[in-house]
């Protein structure tokens, strides 16, 4: 184990389409996390901001942006970018600062004001950018990629459109009980089936939206937690930040082909399964120890893929696990009790932080109607563009 750090406070700004700037959202989330920790802003020694590609203007990025918005007070500032894994990278950076003794209290913030519709490349000609190429040359939008994975599951394991709809129904039921979620209405399988086709076999309600939103954490040393009177704080026990290995045998955004040049057999531990496995190994835990999981459900089919990649079941068994109710609230291992991206939508630099906020509230027993009974151990998994894996294990 690397060592534990305490979650002193957690805060969020509700997600939706609010029409305001990301700084406002992030500042409100930060103040909520500070209030939850019982700390003044002046007590924070370091700020780590998770960047978005639209974050500020040249010369002003997330760490400094939020420190300035809260009021300059001399704190160390750091900004990180790892696409959808940016929030987890920010947590990892804050943890490293605490464990190294550089800081005792660190504020982690991620916020976004996302564009309408699915993410698309910025203007200009960038033929050396694989993300630009897959949009402009292939027209391979994110929903098209999600559909390829859905088709793969259907062909390999016999998953059905009805199975995918069950994921949305499950997550919408959980999101209906989450005051921070954008979509707070239950959804039926019939409503999923009646929604427009976006990329066959996925329909509109199978795919997450883009959203405005923010999340923040105040992390601290265990000594700081004791000094604040927290005898049993939620602790971050592991943060995985692995990258892929050659050869790649599955398409993974933004790549438009698998590896062909490197010789040898496929890796014993492919990229997606390696993300959670590294976190388990660092935490000294396994999937059998989990109380709940927050996973990166860009689409309903991709949530099923994560069940297998996290070791909750064997290959091809995810739909069966879902049908049995094991991943629903009240089931053996609830997945996305927050409602997931299905209920929140994507606010890229905030979503991995939001996952840890949910673990924090669940492990404290503060999740209200969506509370997982007896929650003591939780995991997040998330994947960022360009080979950024992320997973966080929290315990209490």
C-alpha cells in the first residue's frame, strides 16, 4: 500500500445546462467541500484543478483559476489534464502532495460548462491529432464508438437491446433520488426502446448527455483528520493511473486501429481490466470486498463491460448479473447508486471527482434514499482519452 489520505470534505454543484461559466460552478462546489470539512479557505495549503480543454484562457488554468476565484491566499496551485480521467489525476496529485509532506490540506476541484450535443473537435486543421482525425476523416463520433462496443457484446455474448435498456432503468431509478443529478425521473424500458436511434443499436436514452457541473474534495493527512476531530474519516486507499501496453487488441478512442507492428501475444492484463486491478493490488482488496462501485457509463453497454473489467463477474456474464438485480440498489453490489452519467451527463474534469464524492457520502451513510446499507468499501473506475486509466478505492 502507498498510504491513506482522508476525505475531509466533499461538495458538488448540481449538474444540468445552467448557461453560466465553469468558474462559478467550481467555486460553489469548492465552498461546499470546505464547509463540509469545517475549514476556512485560508486553511488550504494547495489547490489542484482538473482542466478541461475549454478551461479558461491562455495563462489561466484550473488550479490558479479556482484559487483566484476563491481569493488569492498563497496556496500552491497545480493543474492537470487527462481528459475524462482528469479528476482522478487531480486526486492522485493531491494525494502525492499529502503523503510526501508537501501539504496537509488540499482542495481538488473539477468543473465544466459543456457544449450542447456530443463532443466534437475544435475548428482548424490538425492532421497530427488522432482525435481530430477520427472525427474528420472517419466521422467516428463518440456514440458511433459506443455502438461498436455494444455490437461487440451482442455478437460475443448474446447481450440484447433489452439488457442495455435495463442499465438505463436501473441508473435512472437511482438518479431520481440524487439532488445533484440532472435527470431525476424514473425511466421505463419501453421509454428507452421508443427513444430515437443514435447509433444502432443504441438509442438516445442509452447514451449519456453533456452537462454543466462541478465537484470538489478537501483531502488531508490522517493527522489533520484527527486534529479536526474526525475519528473515522473516509480514506482514499488507492488510486490507479495505469496506461495501456502493447499490443492493443481492441479499439480504444481516439485510436482508429489496433496495434499491428509490435510482435507477441495479447497482454495478460488488457488495458481496461488493468485499471481496477492496479487499484485492488494497491489497496490490498479484491472485488469480493466491495460494497458499491461507481463506473463510467458513457453508454449502457459500456457499463456492462465495466462489470467484467472490474472482476464483478466473468467475461460475458454482465447481463446475467444485471438481470439478477445484483447491481441495483439493494443488490449484492450496487453499481452507480449515484445514477451515473446516465443521470448526470458528462462534465469532463468533474466526473471522476463526483464519483469519489458519491463514495464519500455512501461510506458516511449520508446518501439518503439511495444509501447502500452497511457500505464500507467502494471503488470508482473511469477511462480518459489517450490511454488515461483511473480508479479510486475508498474505505471507512
